[in-house]
């Protein structure tokens, strides 16, 4: 399995809470074929085919969306539980992130952790503060997926690049909504297109390498512009 998949596999184990983590010990039964090498920084792991875990790729954004849903219904503890799921994704992503994104993922996880604690303790959490925390979390995940898409493009792996770029677009839209930020019409069109491209790749449709490369540049600009905007957001 490709290195880019380990974070997602580990995240599935943490977030879904299946009740166990399949640990791979250094000793193997006699005659058993060694399937793969254990990642150094992963406490436990399972081996699954990509088609098995890939449908779960939207779990982090579902958790982030659920935070606001429960918050608006005054269900603070349920909102905190969804925040903690989001934190699990952020922490595991940071463990597999490039230096460009590791710091932002870690910072977003810490900020959300404080919000979850306040909600569990019944403290008042301002809506603007919650939106800011969710926006930063979504943006850091968008950037993480963007760099994975860029890496796949460099390896001429259009399939993986399309999927990661589609996820980057999804998180960018969520972050922008949380930050009350409006992308320009050209950027909106690109984000819609790359999201559709990711769906087409799932249906085994071909995406042109050059066209995806241009969209990659547009998404990179969107990541930067929104990131600059989020820098101006401070806690009330």
C-alpha cells in the first residue's frame, strides 16, 4: 500500500472506533508471507484494499459539519464528541504531513481541543470562535490533500491526484463557508470542476493530466488566499 494511504487507514481505525486496532507484531508465524512494512510512527495498523477504505474519505468533513449541527441545537456534549473525532483526523494527518502543513494541522487540533473542553464543561463558546476553529481545521486538511495531489501529479499518478484535489476542494469550500469568505467566480468554478473530476475518476473516467495540472495551480492559489484570510481571524 502506498505511504499516502497509511494516514487514512489509521484515521479510519481511530474515528470509526471499531473497538480494536489490528497490531502487527515483528514476529510472524512460520511460513506466513510478510505483506508490508509497519510504518515507524503508527501505533497500530491494518492492511486493507483501497476500495475498502476509500468510501470513508469524507468522514472528517462529516464530523466537522456535525459539530456545527449539534452546536446550533445546544447539544454541547455531542458537538464536543464530533470535535474530538475531527481532532483525531488532524493529529494523524499531521503525523504523515509534509513540513508545509504539519504545523497548521497541529495548531488546528490544539485550538479545537480547547473548544471541545469548554463545551464539555458547559462553558459558553462563541459561535464566531467555533467557526474560526472549524475553518482553520478544514483549511489545514485542504492544504494537506493539496500537497498529496501535487506529489501524485509529480509521479504521474493522475488517479490519486484527482481524488486528493477533489478533497482539497471540498475542505476549501467548507473552510470558506465557516470563515464567511467568498471565493471569486473563477475559483468557485475550478473547485466545482475538480470535485467533479474526483467523482469521475471513481467511475473510471479519464482525466487529462495537463488539465488537472492547471486546476492544481488554481487550487494552490485558493489555499494560499484563504490561508491569508484566516490569519486575520482571531479569537474574540
